[in-house]
C-alpha cells in the first residue's frame, strides 16, 4: 500500500520551481510521447498561485516547445485549491490534505480523471486518464522540487 505525504497548506507547499517529466501514452495507437521541462508556481495577484509550465514535448520523434498556464486559487481549507485554466474557467478541485486526491474534469465528449499523490516534501505525481470518442490517453507526470 502506498504512503502519502499529507499537505497542510497546498499553496505554500507548491510555491516555487519544480522539474517536470511527463510520459504520454495513446492507448489506442500505442504511440508514446514525453515532456521534459519546468513548472513555476509564483504568486498570483489577489491570492493563489500562477502555475507556468514550459519545456519540450516529443511526439512521434518530433520535439516541440510546449507551455501551459493554470491558476491555483485558495480552496475552502488550507489543504485545498480551486484549479482554473489561464482564462479563469474551472478545471478541478484539489485537496491534498491526505496527500492524495482524485479529480474529474468533463471536457466536451471527453472525461479527464486525475490522481494526485504527494510522495514527500519535494516530490509529487499526477496521472491523468483521458477517455472519449477520439481520445484514449494516459499522462503520468513526476514533479521534483528545484533547489
């Protein structure tokens, strides 16, 4: 049985720089991709954190720059956050008070199911399973604190 690292204050825990490694598997085609880069959780005006991810995504042998921006807003408890897309649309809730959380995000005909696990003070992991008429993906990401 896996052990999880409970997080009393999710925004304080995530603040800073994290090295990111993400494996992407297309279960229908068998194709695999890989993202390698950095995520920075910086202060957001009005409270919360701005999540800015940048790096290189390699798919079918072609490497391309890739970025993503999210907003982590304070949740109802210190161990939780309200995760939003860059434009403010809701993405999912996040509660790492126990060190593990399962999130859900319906997106058009697709369903994103995410599992977040905190391994220790400097490492956490996510697995997103994306299913729908045109998607059958697994995205597994490891985060390791920088410095």
